[in-house]
């Protein structure tokens, strides 16, 4: 059965963002997807089914240039997608929030946790990829690729998940540099759970350990799943995401 038509938010930047809200008991759980992913992915839909089954409030949405939202992916960047997330949270949610950020969405969720620290009571990241534009892409480029990026404004790289190449723009790298979260203090006063697979070849496990070491908070746990890859979407991983969100909601509830 196809999903119902989404609702749309017109942002102050003139972008049109598609979203679905499940009404229910708060805190509202918000899913923030990964690079070139959309709100029709298995993790987003699994959490929606869980929310509908348990009577929980839930939001999934598409950044600009993703899924059913306006714009072209190649024109976007971390800062703009963070702006999208902030506008969505400020305009379509109320009260306390539990954020679930997948891959690039993990990076954006860390930025949202800082921007909305008074509202975010729980944070779950799945294969989080903070600062990947600098630490994985830029640092992994050859001098020839860096020269091409400077000269042409973009380079193309094969995608592990799609037939078409990733287009990496100079704008994307330079904007990412302005939005790094692992160079400055990263306070996470909310209940925080990091999930990562040991078989993740896209975002190495060392980044999960670096994030755990760098962030500061009273209740942070890292769970490593043996053999799980970057998609983190098999039945075992989806069940773990669900139970982790439930535990965070329970731990974040006022005593």
C-alpha cells in the first residue's frame, strides 16, 4: 500500500519540505535521515509503524533536494539541511523531543541537540557521520581531486549504493567546514544512545568511538552491533533501534 500524500512546510528560505506526522503521546520522536536518503526508507517507516502501534507522536520529513521536497540534491549542503531540520522542528513540533539521526542525520541531530537543548530530552544516533565532509571526504581526496574541486567546483565519485556517481561540490565541502561538531565542545545533557555496526565500511567504527570520547554528557552509551553494515536496516538492527528509542523515552520521562 502506498504512503498517503505528505504535508508540506514552506520555509523562510523558500524551500518546500515534505513531511508526515503521526499524532500521539509525547515526547515527539523525530527521524532525521541520511545523505541522499528520504523519509520512505526502512528505518523511517519502521519507526512510524512503531509509533502508530504504540500511540507515540512521530515526525519524518525530507530535507530539500531529497525525496518529495523541493530543490536539487547537488545544490544542497549540511548548513542548509540543518536549517531545514530546525525550521521543521520549530514550526511543526511542540514540547520535548527525542531525535533519531541516521548517518548524516546523526551529524544534523547533534547540531539540533545543541540548538534546541532545552527541548531535546533524548538523542539516538544510528551510524552517525559527524564531520564526514572534512574527515572522510576531504582528508581522503588525492591532491589531483582537490585541485579539480578547486578548478571545476565539483568532483564525481562512484556510489556504493546507486548506479550514478556522487557529485561532491566545493560548496558542500566548504559549508561542512563551517558546521563541524567535533572540533569544539559538544555538550549532550540529554539521554544519549549511539548505535553503530562493526561492519560499517562507510563510516568506520573509530568515528563512533571518537564521538563518544569527544561529547560530554551525564548519560551516554555506545552500542556496537557485530557485523552490522552502514544501512543498519536488517530485522535485528531495526528491532534494536525501536527498543533503544523506547528505553530513551522511558529514561527521559520525568520521575
